[in-house]
C-alpha cells in the first residue's frame, strides 16, 4: 500500500484495515492519490469528490445473486464526479468489456430511475419506554420527533400548515358572496332552501322502503310499464320500460 500511494495509486475496500482506509481517504482528500480503485463503501464518504468516476460494471453481487445497481447506488457513486470549485463538470464512464453491452432500458432505469425510498427501522419497545422513563430530560414525544420515522410526517405537517395559511390569505381577499340576484329576500331564503333540499334527499332515500309494502305499488310495477329514471352517473333523466319485477324482502 505504501508503494502504491507513493505513485499516486491506492485501493479502498472493506477487506483492508480501518487505519489503512483512513490513510487512503486522507491522501485522496488532499489530492495525493490520483487513481483510486474502490468499492461502493468509499462512495459513502461525506467529502470525497473526484474528477472522473469509472464503473467497471453496473452489476453487483448482493449476497444472493448478481443484480443491476439501483438508482440510489448509482447516484451515490456517480455523484462523486466533479470537484466543487475545481471542475466545471464531472465525468462518469461505464466500461463495456467484451461483447457484453448493457441494455438501454437497464441504463435508463439505473441512471434516471427514482431512488429507493428510505424506510425507518425505528420501533417502540417496552424496554425503550422503560429506559426513557429513567431519563428525566428526555420525553417519549421528544424521542419520537427526533426519529427518522417521524421526519416525513413533520415535513408533511409543515407543508399542510403553510398551505392552510396561503388558503386563509386567499380567502381573506375574496368578497363576501352576495346572492341577491337569485334570492332577493336575503340570505335566510338560501338557508331555508338548503334545509328543504336536505330533507327532500333524506325522504327520497327512504321512499322505496315506504312504497314497497303498499299493495297498489306492486300492481304499479308491472312489466311493460314506462317509467322515468333519474341516473346521475350518466348525467340526466332516461325513459325506461319495466321488463321484470324482483322484490328483495331482506
């Protein structure tokens, strides 16, 4: 490793000693390592930019089988290309060795796909609750608010609060509704109309249950009779003919 670093080369993977990995990272940050052969563990570094990132392949072994890099893994590694303040653009190269060429759709999904959504593994257990009760300055609510599982909910709550404030401001700019053209008698007429319409809809819903027990109603619903049917789903009133009468007594 010493001889490689003297020549500007280095390797970085999970199989080498932690102290050696730290030395390689420091040398890379200072620009003393020009070419670094690394696995994706190096891409997890906070400040490890490079001028060019080269992928030996877009396939990796996940412990069970070979699979294509997901968008999040590709972005994490390819995003190292381009040093702030030094490079106008970064370069990313994908090697195509031999006759094997990645499929176009695989490349699009890998490079332009939606990153995998992070899910919190935080779970509230009885042991955790007992430990929190022993700490006076930390409540259970504070613990939940600091967890990643609640961060998305907090962001949504803030967005809803902002949206509600915008709607309140927009509503304040609107003039009060004046229906004097349709109801010259005033607002009370609108209230009465609403109450009567509400009562009508209520009685109409119970109309069939009141009509079915009547003997004359069964005679009225005889095959061949023309009826007018209101069908809101088709947007209007339709003329129909009774073909068969089936009464459900349930």
